[in-house]
C-alpha cells in the first residue's frame, strides 16, 4: 500500500511540474512575441488542392532557380518523393545556387544525422527549428513551427497546408486520396514570405540575412489584394474571433482538426444566434489519435444551435480555410484547433479579392459534394469506445 501511495505521489508531482512548466513557458512566450501584420499587398495566386499537381510545379520552380532556394516545412518524410526533393536541393547547391532548408525538429525528426550530413556536404545550408530548450522543456516540446514556405529567387513563393512526402500524392493507403489547399504567389506578397523565412532562419541558424537586398528583388504588382499574417501562439485567437464577430451572412470553416478555444466557440455560437449560416467541413478519417473525438463536444453545441457539419468522405481532408461572407478568405497553415491557436508558429494569407474567392468557392463546393452531413443524432449514437476516446480527448485537447 505504501509503495502504491509513493507511486501516486510521484505521478502527481510530475503532473504538477509539467503543468507549471507549460504555464510558465506559455507566459514567457507571450511576453516575447510582438504583434506583426504585413501590409496589404497585390499578388497573383494559383491554388493547388492536389499534391500530384503541386509537387511538379514546386519541383520545377526549384529546378529553374538561378540565385537562391529557401524552404521551410514542418514535415519532410523519408520516402521516395522526399528523397527526390532532397536530391533536387543537393543538385541545385552543387550548381552554385544558395539553398537553405529549415525543418521543424519534431515534425521532421526522421531526417537523421546521415541525411543532414549529406545535405551539408552538397552545400545545402540546413537548420532545425524549435528544438526543445530549458528552462521550459515540456512547453518548448509542444511549440512547433507548422509553416510551409518555399521561395525561389525571391520571385515565386509557395505556402499552405502540404508537406513533402508520399502521403500527399495519394500513396498512403489509409488516407488516400489526400485533399489540401496550397498557394503559389507571384508578386508583392513574395517579399513577405521571404521576410518570414529569413526571420525563422535567423532564429534557427543565428545568421541574419534580412538586410541583404539580393533576397528582395523588385516585384510586379499582382491582381489579388491580400495580407500575410504570421502568428506564434499569440494573436490567432483574436484574428479568428474578429472574423467571426464581424460575419453577417455566412461562415465556412474547413479544417482537419476542429478543437476551438472557449472564446472562439462562444463567438461561433453568437454568430449562429445572429442567423449567420455556419458550415464546417472536416474529415471523416483521422490521421492522429483522438482528434476526431476531440471535436465532438464542440460540434454538438454548434449543431444544436443550427450549424451544418460535413465529413469529407473521399480520402483525408487536410485543407485549412475560412470564408467570411464571401468577402474575406483565409488560406494557410493553421488548423482550427488549440494547438495552432496557442502553440504553433503558423502562416496564413488573408485574401480580399472576390475573383479569387469565387474561384476558391468552386473547389470548396466540390469538396462539400464529396462530404456527408453529420447530424446531432449521429453524435448522440456513438459507441462506448468512442465515448472513452472522447473523454481522453478532453484531457489532451490542448496538445492534439
């Protein structure tokens, strides 16, 4: 009995220490971050929703690079498509092109030392970001750089939801076909992508290239008015709440993970009470444990008050999009969950152009046609194991 009590005490102390580490680390992070919104820009966009179309375009842009290639991904897998991409980066470095690659330490932990050594030997400048650090080790392990950025010669940019790997070109049997949203940029907004990359490069490598004008060539003015918005575990909640609060007619939220904060949930409920039409598109399949069940409590509240919820049935849905009144659309890397809101480094593009929004609406309409409507009764009829997973998901919701 005494041994059991000792074990319980040790577990309780560990939980308390982890809790304090998380809370103090979060507080320290919030004090360090300054709010930063880039100016309104005009850029030409192309939207990709299929990896088999995105990867050839991205790879070809890298092949044609003359000056520099800057790449940041949360995850690069260790499979054939990833090896092809890394080989391409090494080839460009051999040609004398400056190649810089940032990967999230935990998201790309499978990129072993041998792979990194070969990249560096080829001339690729490599750095991991978001390594765990003291004194808040547990908190720093939770904070991930979830951005996906590529800039070629300072002229062509890519950002959105895709990472690099076979999963994203429909070669994961359980999750195929993979659906996602990714932007290609040509024009003024590429400067802001470049600046965000170089800020992350400074943090990861301790090398400051922000004042080097070679990375900021003259840009053409594009057609689409937009704003690049970076967040680092702060201010995303405010952005989401303001969008929802100002909605008048309709809201579409497309996301792979629906685990909103309390404040965001309350704003969604208020929007429904104002007779705003709320549509939520989520995947039927889950790619991580508990994330599907974690959404259930929030979806029940919203369904009860009139929201429409659709589960994407044709593979796995990983797109991240918010459409407010067909006037403002956000596409980027952040999920509609607490991890993106309170922890991760994310990068989103807020678009104000009716032509682009109409084009994007055709894609989301197709995705909704591939979805099945979820009812409140469906969520009341879940089986015992789903109830157990939902209970567990409540405990771990901030980290899912």
